[in-house]
């Protein structure tokens, strides 16, 4: 057995002197172990030692610089991952996996998953469901996470050396997005919690990452897993073991979790608030808790419910983005349905092939599956036309929340009670012109056809929905249209009205209104 302490001691001594070469230091270890064994130990210890492995097999100190925004705007899902997924499909069903019974089963599984998410039903993943889920959701989940990371990177809040805990990692879309988002010299200790058959897909996807993205899959439920175990060196059955030992690394790292990620999983938990609260406690003081959810009504509102439970006004935990609390001591209690939409990602070949296959069918006969003679759960009898786009998922839209134990906020701005009206008190301002500070929480919600642009806004105190309506486009209020999702806007002389039909307040932006981008 190799003396790990001796390997660590040599690495600590040499890290700031010259590149650490296993071919050199193996001679300094008792028993003179093979350089390959020394190299593997260094890989396992690299994160805690603050080391990065170079292409030549030597190790050098990882950079202390935070990650800078890389200009994330993917147009497609990377081919390496698309091919890896197709390899799995071919291994399972052969080259014609998208045809016949296997294609029907995959399409049926995707339909059921979409329906269960929409209805809020429990979601279960067997092998077929896991592969169908991967076909349909890997690309958009891959793209979405990078846009969320932009909020952290833009303020220097995303470390280049980071420990990640991905809860409910699924088939790996967010993990792959994180990997591609980070620079080549990043060092990542990545842990995934995934108890379902999706873990097998995830394992294959993670095989495409490089040696400095060290991955461990814990095949446990979020409820059963102990997040502190990845710092103390314990844990579940792992595909790759990373014995961190829980020590403070020679680079001064505390050994905490820098990024806890709940991506598209909160709605699948029986008690999402208590589970998320337990994982929030494991986040390092300078780390982030990130949650994403599909943009549909139920999952989006559910995410906001968790966000508000984890960051009440009296808590030290802050909402970093996007729903900034602009009034001290206040928290929103409106419905909270808001989401971002970004550039579409082109459907990969697996989606196109599955969508274009299958026999055209007018729909199920009356009486359901038993009378129609089709296989339960298959795609036959669905009433679809092959190539109609049902199984192409190119839309990237999502809800998200970033929480910080250190109280940091993406924009350190607050409303002024001597100047700004508070949304919690909007009733007394109806029919008046007021000044307001608010966060833009949607893209244009109209169909764009001769309708006045409409945007959800909030200030962190609202009890009902507030919308900014642009009725007169003017250079003085153009910032309302131009600001990104999550941008902070100052409104001057905006008209407050009550919309009884919608049960919401409309803030009318006309040619007498000034809108200025603040942050």
C-alpha cells in the first residue's frame, strides 16, 4: 500500500517550486512505488492540494482566479455527448433503436414524463424512461445551467477550483453544461446524487470529461444522502472514489461545498423544502445554492416556494438572483411564476430520428389501450404525425434561484423609502403616478402581434403580481424593453392601475415615464 501522506508531503513541498512529476517523486516514497500509482494518488488528492494535472502528466498549482463569463450562448448540444448517448441507444436496441417497438417505447416514455411533470405526478425512471429523458432533455438542461452560472461569474463568485454537489443529477445535462462552461484550467471535485436508472446514462456522459473534472456518482436518494460525507471522505457506493480526507488543502481551501445544485428535481421530492434546507447548510460560506426548474406553472411556482422558505427576511441567507429583495425585511408572497427564455438549441440527431420515426396514426380507438390493441405505454395510437416536432425539444426556458449563505446579492441596490413606492402598498397608489424600483422578471409575455409589451416585475415585497406595460416606446423608457431578465430598473412617473380581470397591478409606462437601467 502506498504512503499517501508521503505523496501529499512531497506535493506540498514542490507545488510552488516546479511541476510535480510522478516520475520524479516516486523515488522519494518508501518502497519506490510505480510512477503510475503515484500519479493516481495525486489525481485523487489534487483537489484538496489545489493542483491541476497537465497534458504531460505533471501537476501544477490551480489558479486562484475566479471564472470569467465565457460568453455562453450554445446553439447546439456538443457532438461528443450526442454520440455517447446514441452509443448507449445502439448498445441497448441496435442501430434502428428509433424504429419499431423500441422507438414506440421511448416516445411513450417521453410522453408520460411530460404529462407527469405537467400534472405534478410522481416521476419514476426505469431504463427506458431514463434514456427517453436523456434524448429529450439533455440539450436544453445543458444550455440552461450556463446562463445561470453567468450570474455568479459576472461578479467573480464562481471559483476556478470548486467542489460541486449535484442533487438529482439525472442523465447529466447540468453537469455537462457546468463542465463546458468552466475554463480548461478549472479543477472540479464533482459529486452527483442519482438513485435511478439515469445514473447509468450519467456515468457514460461523465466519461467524456477530462481528468481535472473528477466525478463521483452516489446512487442514493437525496433524502438518504449525507452531504457532509463528501467533505469528510465518507459516502455511498461510488463509481470513482475521491478520498478528500476533509483537511484544509495546502491552498487554504476550507473543504466545504462551493456549489450545491438542484436542477429540475425539486418537484420530484416529497418534501422539497426540508431536503433543500439540509443541503443549504452544507454550502461553504462563500458558496452558492442553485436551483433550476422547468418553466411550466407548477414547477416554477414550486421553486419559488422553496426559495422563499430557505431565505426568509430574518435569515442571513440572501437571494443572490434573480428575484432580488429590494426592501429590507420584506419577502414576496405572490404566486411567483417567472422564468427566463434564451436562444434555442438545435435538436440533436437522436431527437430528430425519434421524431421522424413511427407510423402515422389518427389516434387511439375509443375504450383506450385495451380496445385499440396497442402495447401499453407505446407511441402507437397517439394521434401524431412523424416529423411533427413532438419529440424535438429546442426551447431553452427555465426558472432559477441562487441563494448565498454569505448574504451576497448580484446587485447591491435597495429601494429608498423616501422616494420609491413599495409593491406591498400598491393599493394606495392606484391611479397615481409613482416612482418605483423593480426587477424585470420576464421577457415580453405577449405574442408580439399588435399588443403592448408586457413584463412581470417585482421588488421583493409584492403580495400579488405586478406587470409593467409599455404603451409608448420612447428613448426615455427604452430600458424596459432592452434590459435582461433579472435587471434592476428605476421607474419614474409610472402610472399605477389595478387590473381586476387578472387580479394584478399594471404599471403603465407611457411617454411621460422614465425607465432607467440600474444594475
